[in-house]
C-alpha cells in the first residue's frame, strides 16, 4: 500500500488528479472506474482543468461508474448519471459512448447488474479504480456484511448511508432505498486502486479499513489485500493511520 497524506483536501485532490493524469498519459485508452460523492469533486475539477490546458487527453479513455440509485429517473438532479455529466463527463468533453453507468431504471436490476459486470469483463477489466469510503466502511454501495466474492449486484441501502446522502435531497424520504453497485470482487479485479478520503469524520473508519482486521463488517478492509493500492488522504482523514 502506498499512503499519501496531504495537508489539505485541495492538495489531496491535485495529487489524485495527477495520478490519474500519469496513468492516462501512459495508457491513453485506459479503463477508469469512477465514484460519485463529495470526495472526488476536487479531483474531477483538477482533471477538467488539465484537459483544458492540454496536459491530458481523455478522448480515448473508457469509464465505468461504481454505482447508481435504483428507481431514480436519470434526469433527476441527484442521479449519478446527472452528477457525473455535470462534474466530469461534460467538463472533460467525454462522449456518451465512452461512459458507462448502471441503469437505475432497469425493470430487472439484477439482470442489469449482471450485464454491467459482463461489460466490464468483456472490455478486459478496469485499469484504475477510484474509490471513496463511507462512514460505515462501504465502498461503492457495498454495505457492511457484503461478502468479498460479491460481483455487481443490486443492494438495499442502510439507514446510515441514506442519512449520509440525504443532504443532497429535499428530505430523507426522497433518498432511494436501493442501488446497483459494483461488488467487492469486481472492484478488487481492477489492476490498480486509488482510495480517497477527506475530513476528520473519516479518520476512524479509514484507520480501521487499512490497519484493522479484514472483515465484511468493514467492506473497505478488503482493499488491504490488493497489490496496487494507493491511498490519498488529507491530514484530518489520515490522522489515525499508524505507519
């Protein structure tokens, strides 16, 4: 594991973006796995700036998003497709054919999950998977108790996760109860992982994930076994990591 602790979240975003830039410059047709949420926003802004400045060319990359809510129209301002279009696809000039995200409106979410997983396999797997970490240790929407052999699947969201995401909606009642997510096994098959964490509220769970026991109770702990894991955290999030 390569642990990089930055003084601020802004610095962490720049360092994370540079890692992505380096990987794409080395392999212009890289397959990127991408997250949503507040944590990667600074990285996405830095990547868009790099595209404008012609320090990286994303025209040949392919992206697969970690997850999407079930039952939320794609036009909804909080659908993950809308989030990615607003914060990454459009600012970086990605064409629709380059981007993939689970269909949260699929009539059969389990069939959609299987098709999505098969699409990742068919393209040869993900080169670099970017992740955040939830307050309960979830990665993607793999909630505590998810087995390590889980592949892309539909999942019932925990109350804690729904409450954490309620800030993006008018009320908790509007937060979807289900999602489609890459599974832990799918994530771990990526050739390289980049885990991002910011803020003092992530310090305890990040330390438990990286230094504690490997257990389904903390899904992020399964990342410990990956041979190419980079963790980029601001100083507050990394405060409890013991080298």
